[in-house]
């Protein structure tokens, strides 16, 4: 677990010091060991935070702390630069791992529900827990959505759903590791039920099997994926499979901006609904994905490529000053985003062949011009475009998948909160003495 304890030898080794120096840190109040019959045990998170702080000679940026008037004081140590310790996600040598398991491999062998449980509990779960919307939530959600006007985006519908769910959940303040997954399953189902094409707000099976989250998201977003095509059933099956992989690959990506916001909220014991609503803030911003571009921007690029041709669509973006169009390049994966490669490889039967041909031509133009490899945003945008989804669908898929990661980070914070108080570098007028 994230709050496991280290022996004296283990703590000294992690800090790169001798045990005697370790205990000098204890005497200075930098570490707070637990005394046991077997000897002193040290909190892993506290040791890691100290190893990276200016108070530890081996830490980065070692220097005398800047004096600040009115510095908070009290029994709890306050960290001015938050260092979040996690066991959830590792990005290493061009690969993404969830709790040590390759995320791409998981997208091929596990469902989104299983991966969410893996992130939340560290186990694959037993039986088939309910991923349905409680009746009280479904009723409130239906009324709230009915009051919305036209042109509301899926992410805006998510905001309405989260507030509706929170108001109906008397146990929303249960922050125990066993309780949060129960809330999480209902919350994910609630978001899927808020999508424009959701067939049943409660998503009850009426005696039959409960559809998967991927099936519900596909039905809620792919409003016109196949029409009356004779291969509509095959397209739908391929789409659900690709959707499940997309949700798995979107689940977590270490401390992405939205995850950082969600984790900060959880560190102050915000309830799971508030944590997800906080994460939704950066996720809905126009700069959410930074230089790589959000999935919605990729969807716009593909629509323009459909209308103008890939070369002209890319040319228009270069003319507007974009060095590299949205959807290409990811600094953490200089040799190519494995999530993008996996998702793009699943689109062969998702929609009309001519749409996938256009995606391939866009990739060819990028390769010819020396653009970086495609990123996950391009994979999500291509999935939405090939399936004929409305604009904003790719970002909705990305965000719904992220809920699993936000709640996993929240569980870590509930279990072992990060104590910090961020500081600002003041550059305004200096007050008179």
C-alpha cells in the first residue's frame, strides 16, 4: 500500500545516508518514526518527500529556504512544493503501466470495469459488482437533462450528472478504500447515462445482462455510426471493442493537469463527486492537453480534412502558426505514443472505410513532413470521426475513462494525504514597513 512503512535500514538507503544521520533528521523533526517492538518504522511517503526537499542535502535544488512572513505553522508539517507519491501509474521507456501492468496489454485482455477495479483496489475483483445507476439518481438526472437547451456538449452533461448524483447520494462522504469503489461504479454508470444517446438512464437489464460501460458509451455517442448499412451489427461490435480499449488507455497518465487538480481536492478530503467535478475543470478547458491538442481539436482537423483534403487542412493550421498540427507528438513518448498505435489499429471495421482511409492519409502527410508520431488524442479523435460521432465525443471518452484514475488517486490521498501549502512568488508592490 502507499502508506507502507520502511525499516531504519530501508529509510536510510532510500535517502542515501547512514542510520546515524537518519536519526539526526528525527531529532530535528524532519521524520516521525513509529516505535514498535521490532524497531522504528518510517512512513514511505514522508521519506520520499524529504528525499526531494531542500532540507535533505541530497535532494534537488538544495538551498536555504526563502524567508516568508506569515508562514503557516502547526503540528502538521507543511510542504511548499507538493510531492505526490503514487503506486498507480508509471511511464518508463516509452511504455505506460498501471500498477506494474502494461496498459496496452491490459486493453487487449481486460475490460474497462476490470482495469478501474485494478486501479482502485490492486485486485481484479470477485464476481460482477453492480455498475448501474440508482433509481433516485436516474430520476433526478432525467429531469436535469430535460431542462438543458440544444447544443450542450457531453462534458457539460457530465457536470449536470455529477451534481445530480451527489445530491442523491447520502453516503458520498464515505472516503474509505472499500467505499469509494462503490461510489465510483455508480458515478461512472451515471456519466454514461448522461450521454445524448443513452437508452435508459437507470441502465437496468430488465432480467437480461447489464451492458458493459463500453457498450453504453458507444450507444450514447455513436448516434449515426452505421445507419441502415448491412454491416451495422459488425460495425457496432468493432466499435464497442475499440471503445473498451480507449477507456482503458485513458484511465490514467500519472499527474496530468486534470489528475493533479483532482488529487489536490482529494488531499483536502473532498468527496468523490467533488473530486471528479474538480478534475472536469481542466479537462473541459481549451488548453487542456497543452501542445498536443485535445481530441476535439483532432476531430475538427479530420472534419476539415474530409471537406478540404488532408494537405490543405494541415496547411491551414501551419498558416495560422501551428508548428505541428494537433494530434502529433507527445514528449513522454518520443518514439511514438503506444496508446495511439493501439487505438488506431482497432479502427478497421468501426465505420465507413473511406473515413479510415482519410485518417491513414492524414498520418501519411504527417510522416512525409517529418511530424512527430501521432498521440492518443489523434487516436480518440479518429475513433469519434470514423464512428460518425458528434463533435466533442473524443473528449467525452477521454474524460469518462479518466474518472477511474481520478478516483484511484483520490483513494491514495484519502489513505495517506499529502500535506502541503503552495506558495506564490509575489511580484507586486512592496508595502511600507
